[in-house]
C-alpha cells in the first residue's frame, strides 16, 4: 500500500477530525472508549509534530486512567508524553498536567517515591508559571503529609505561600498558610500553629475583597481553630469559634449562594478550593460531633452523626470521592465511643464492623493503614466494656505499637492502666503510669487526656485505700474538667470522690459528690456512672435509715445492671464480636447471618454494695485523633 503524501493543512484537518471523533465517542451515552482510543491511536500514523504527539499521549493516558484498568498502558503513554514535553518551551499545560497525572498513577501503584521524584522535577521546571508551580507544590506536600513526612510537607507549603505572595495572589497565599497550619497542628507545634492562624486571620479580615472567597477562607480558618482547641481539650473555650463556623457554613449552603465554579473560575490563581461546599458541610457536622462527644453530650453527638452520614450517602450517589469515606470512618469512630458510654455495646461493635467495611472498600487499603490503630483501640474499648480483659489488653498494645500519634498512644495507655488496675497487676500498672508520667509531664497539653491521667491515678490510689492521695488527684481532675466543661470526666471524678468519702465514713460529703454526678450522668447519659452512683446512693440511704430512697436507688441499680447484662448477651451472640480476636493483618469479614455459640458470656458482677464491688466506668476521656 502506497503512503499518501499529505500537506500540513490536510494533516491538521486529519488531527482535528480524529480528535473530534475521539471526543465524540468519549462523550457518547454510553461512552465508546474502544473507538475513542482507536481514533487517538490513529493520530500517531501521521507522524504528528512533537507537541501534537505529546498531547495525544497525554489524552491516551487520561482516557486509560479514567475508563480502564490498564494502568501499565496508561503509564507508558504518560511517560512518552513527559519525555517529549519536558524539554519543550511554552508547553506548560501538557507538560505539567502529564507530571501531575503520572504522580497520581504512581500513587495508585503504591510507588510514592516515584511520585515525589516526578513532582520534584516538575516543581523545579515550573518556577516561571505560578499557577502550575503552586498546584504541583500542593500535590507534592499532600503526598509527603500522607507519608507522615510532615516537616517536608510544611517546608513545601511555606515555599508555596512565598510564591503566591510574590505573584500578588493573596487568596492563594492564605490557602497555603492555612494548609501549613493544618500540618503543624498534626505535628503538635502549637505555638507555630497559633502564629500562623493569627497571621492568616488578619489577612482574611483585611485583604480579601471578594466576599464569597472570604467566607470560604473563613470556614477553613474556623475549622482549624476549632480543631486546635479540641486538640487541647478546651471544650468551653472553643464554643464561640464553633458557633461562628456553624453560622458561616449556613451562609455558604444558602440557596442564593453562587456556585463554586462562578466563585473560583475567573482568575487562574484563584482556581484553588480547599473543599467544595458540600464536603465542608459534612466536615462542620464532623467537628460538631467531636465537640459534643468531648463535652459529654452523647445525644447531640448521635443526632449530628446521623445527619452527617445521611449527607455523605447523598454525595456518594453523585460522586464517590475518597474523602467521603474518610469522613464516614471518623464519624463512626466517634459514635462507637458514644454508644459504649451509653451502654449500647452491641450497636458499638456493629458500627466498628461498619467502619472496617468502609476501610476495606477503599482501593489499596490506604484508609485501613491510616485507621488500623484506631480500630484496634475501639475494639479494645469494646472488649474492656464486655469484660474480655485479655483481648482488650492485646488490642490496646497493638494500637500503641501501630500508632505514632501521641494522643492515641496516651488514650490507649490510660485504658491499659485501668485493665491492669481491675486485674490487680500492680507491677504492670506502675510501669505504665510511670511511662505516661515521664512522657507527658511537661510536653502534653490536652486538658481532657491529662485530666484522664489524674483520674486513673486517683482510681489507683482509691484501690490502694490511699484515700487522701485519691482526693488530691481527683480534685486536680475536677479542676481541669470543670474549667473546660468536660462533663463526662466531671461525672466520673465526682462519683469516685463520692466513693472515697463513703469509704472514710463521711456520708455528707459523699452525698454532696454523688448527687451532681448522677445529675450529669443522666444528662450525658452515662450508664456506667449511673450504675456506680446508684450503688453508692443505696448504701448512703441505708446508712441514714431512709428506706424509701434506699429502695429507689436499689431499683435503679438493678435496672442499669439488667440493661447492661441484656446488652452483654446480645454482644457475644453477634458475629461481629469475633473482631475481638483480630490482632494483625486485615480485619476478618463478619456477618450477623450466623452466630458464634462457642463464645462464653463473661459474668458481670453487679454487687448490691458499692463498698464491696465498685462499678467503675470505662475510661474514655476524649477523642483520640
């Protein structure tokens, strides 16, 4: 077959026709991807100029990545596009789009080092193009942050802020500053976070003329501010910021608010959005749930969780973005702890199984890697609350070994301490309390978790009958809890203090402590504190010869006890209960279609005398991420 010579004009016509056909097949309903690829492939037979060839390889890579599972072929086309485009001048869009896509593809195949190398080269080449330079810096810093290389991520974001400032792109500069504050928050560099937030806040207030962009930046700023206070356990201090955040998100979600495209589509250096408004809406629910749980408002936490999960399912039907799975897992982690406080442990293990399912459904198990330690911690709490102490201990130890997150490590260790206390392992208890004390005396700053640490020490002193020492620790806990409205910590401390006073025969002070403890516990509601408090009240009324109130307290104690025993039976009959035996690798898939009769129901001791057998609440002193 003879080769027909073609003029440049007719060649251009061929390219345009084939590209048009390829796009026609791609956008058909349903798309005809095979014919789309054939049209693009046909372009190469005309030996097109370098720029056309590079662009076509890029398009091939994009189509293969979006519509097929042929990762290797997509990579080959993108690598060819990069090798042709890299040395070409004035070809930035194709060059850097290719680099960005290649990095994404390397991440899909778990080759983050290749992705970083690709992006570092692209960042170096893009210094004269502010838009691409900033976009690639954000992408590269995201990968470093995902790999927990926070210092490198922070440095790249600082470079981005400088580049945006030099280009006069104030909106983009604030995005970089807030992103960097988020990374520093993860690193626990609290002073640096505060300085960055103050700097960004002033720019938002004074230098962002576009009211819609200003509101978006304000939401980002307020989310970080709320998370900052919650990380410090400052539940009371955070309330004004949280209220402002809730008002801002209502403004953005109002029907007359313009679309994201119209707000950010005008200027290339303003085409950067932290999260679209629908995802921001879910995020505000999430931080509200976190606040409610930490403050001890379990009913509120449940209500907001249900609303957030409904919103996530709606968004997933439109487009199943990976961040929605992250939000869902974090919401489930919160609600699991609420369920356990309220004594609904069978619901808790079901929701742990739901969180596991979300983690397993995400490709490459990245979500499971990030949340495995939290899942082990939750299963540890569940095992402890159902009296499977050996399983609980192993789960907490796995959590401590897997995580690098200081809050989570401390949280797991505090619960380990309670297990050692309840199983009378004094040497192990001393070792863990000494280790926690050494690690956190001067460096730790969370009111909630440090209050929890003092509570555990108070509980330890009480078990040793060192009542004066117990009072000292518990007063310290109460001081911290009351200062920041940490209601659950307050109720736990009050009921234990009441028991201390009862043990030394001071019935008046005991009653002064147990009464507000029970009031708070019924508001939360916390069945464990109610069970413990009702046992103390029964003894106090017996001592004061108040038969009627003694009878009422005893009836309440029996009611709480029976509720917990009934829930315990449901737990061990659930197939999800098998999760307590997961200590490594991927969690087992469980289903309630079959039950596991081999699991024994541990006895739940509910003594009628608080002096003989104190009913101690499970230690969950705050959220753990």
